[in-house]
């Protein structure tokens, strides 16, 4: 879609060159029945440059492009009005570009709220260079100890935050799958999760932002980043987002399982129940492991299905463990509701990257591990 918009802008911009050519008598230019003065012709040439410049910014994914695009469309439309009879159909192209620019600016504004929240949370991070050692594992059930050893957490710095990038597909009951990409930041000293999703639902760009911290939880999903289709911000969402936060801690930051807010109950050699207390919001889950020490499933009864606002058994089986940068992590997972009528897989996730202990609050893509 971006390439299509770039080509459309270039073509529309080059058409403005006809106004310049008419003014300076470069050819007949019979499309214009009205004379164009040379000063006005120069303005038509400036419009060419503005459209080409906007197209380049779109191609390079620069945040300035929507503002320049809107200004360029206004400039172009003024020129079109001066020769309305000959150039009025250019208004259609301007409307299309204006719509794209408005959506583009809405996307940037929506995403900026996420980035600002992440930067604010990162400014409170206090680096902890202490290494996780065998003695730290003593309070844990044996299967959790084996899990931390298997994942490579022992002997490495304790984890205070992480960034996860994912891609996959999701669906609601009775609806088709849609593909998505996502980026998120999780913080562990003060439980915080900020999750930004980009998707195309029924062919239309859709963005979602889940925010969870000590102040509350909010889920905001917007069509074209303009029209809110889901906006839940209430106490009923907090336990659900607490389960989601704890799920990701277990799956991707096992070193953070050594925490006085987590209590354990041994079920057997390959299974343990974990209870997480976040300032009075208490959720629990059963963690299942295999003989290798891999966490293979997380099952909780405390998560609500947002569409029904009712709790159902929730699980996230994971697989495809890989060793990246000294940590073994699952790279494929599913999100499953166990409804009374049967199991429903609503999400399939492929992990692209996980980065730990990020220090720079102003960087979104070049963090060091």
C-alpha cells in the first residue's frame, strides 16, 4: 500500500508539471484552455516538487510526511481552483492523498502515545547488574529451577525489563483470521506492560494499544487509527491484563520468576502452580514442563474473554525453543480459550525477537542486550 501511495503521489505531482509547461509554452498543452501566467507557472512547478518530496518521505517512512502531504494538497487545490474548468478532476486525487495523510497522522499520533508511555516507564528503571546465581533458585520448585537452568538465565544479569516483537494472526469467534505485527515493552519491578499491535482487519488498517500498569489497564483498538471500535478502561480489565502480564513473564523472562510476589505450589515433578499478587490483584496459573526443562504450557482460570467479559480457562502452549544470544526461548505459541462447547484457538504467535534490560528510553529498534 505504501508503494502504491508513493506512485500515486509521483504521478499526480508530475501532472502538475503541465501547468508549468503551459505558462512557459513548452508544447501546446491543449488540456488548458485558460492562459497561465509565468509566476503562476512557477507555483505549479513548486507543487510538483512538493508532491515528489512528500512521496520520498512516505517511501522513507519519515514522520513528517502527513503534515507535508496535507500542506501540499492545500497548495495544489488552490492552483486547481485557478483553472477549475481544466483541472477540476485533480481534486479527486487530492482528496485521496488528503485522506491518506490524515490516516497517516492519526497512526503516528496513536503510536506516539505508546512510545511516550514506554519512554516514561523507562525513565524510572534502575539498572541492576547483579547476576542470577544458583543460590537464588533455592525457594523455587524443582521444575522451575530446571526451567531457569535450561533457558540460560543462571549466571546472567537479573532482568528488569524486556522488549518483544511478534507477528502472527488472530480472530474472534465467528470471524476470519487477520494477520498482525506487534511490539511491546514489559517492566518487572513495577509490573507494567505496553503492547502495540498493527493489523489489517477486513482489509482495513487497524491499530491496538494495551496499557497495563499500577494505575490501571486499558485496551484501545482503532480502525484507521481514527475510529475507536474497542475501548475498555475499567477495573474489570485489570485481572485479565494481570494474567497476560504474568503469562509473558513466565514464557519470556523466567529469571523474573524469583519474586516475593509469586508463591508456588508443587503439583508434580513437571508441574507447578504459581500465584502472582500485584498489590491485591491475585491471579494464578499452572505451569507445565517437559523432561528437557522447557515450559510447554501455561493454564489460568483467571482471565476474562473481553467479548463475553466472562472468565474461561485460558492457555498458551508454546514450542520451537531456540538459543538466541545465550537464552533459550520459545518462538511459537498459541492462545486458546476453553469454552464450554470446546477449545477455540484465537491467536497464533511467532516471536521475532526478545531483548532484555533496555537502557535507552528514546530508542525503538536499536537497543542493546
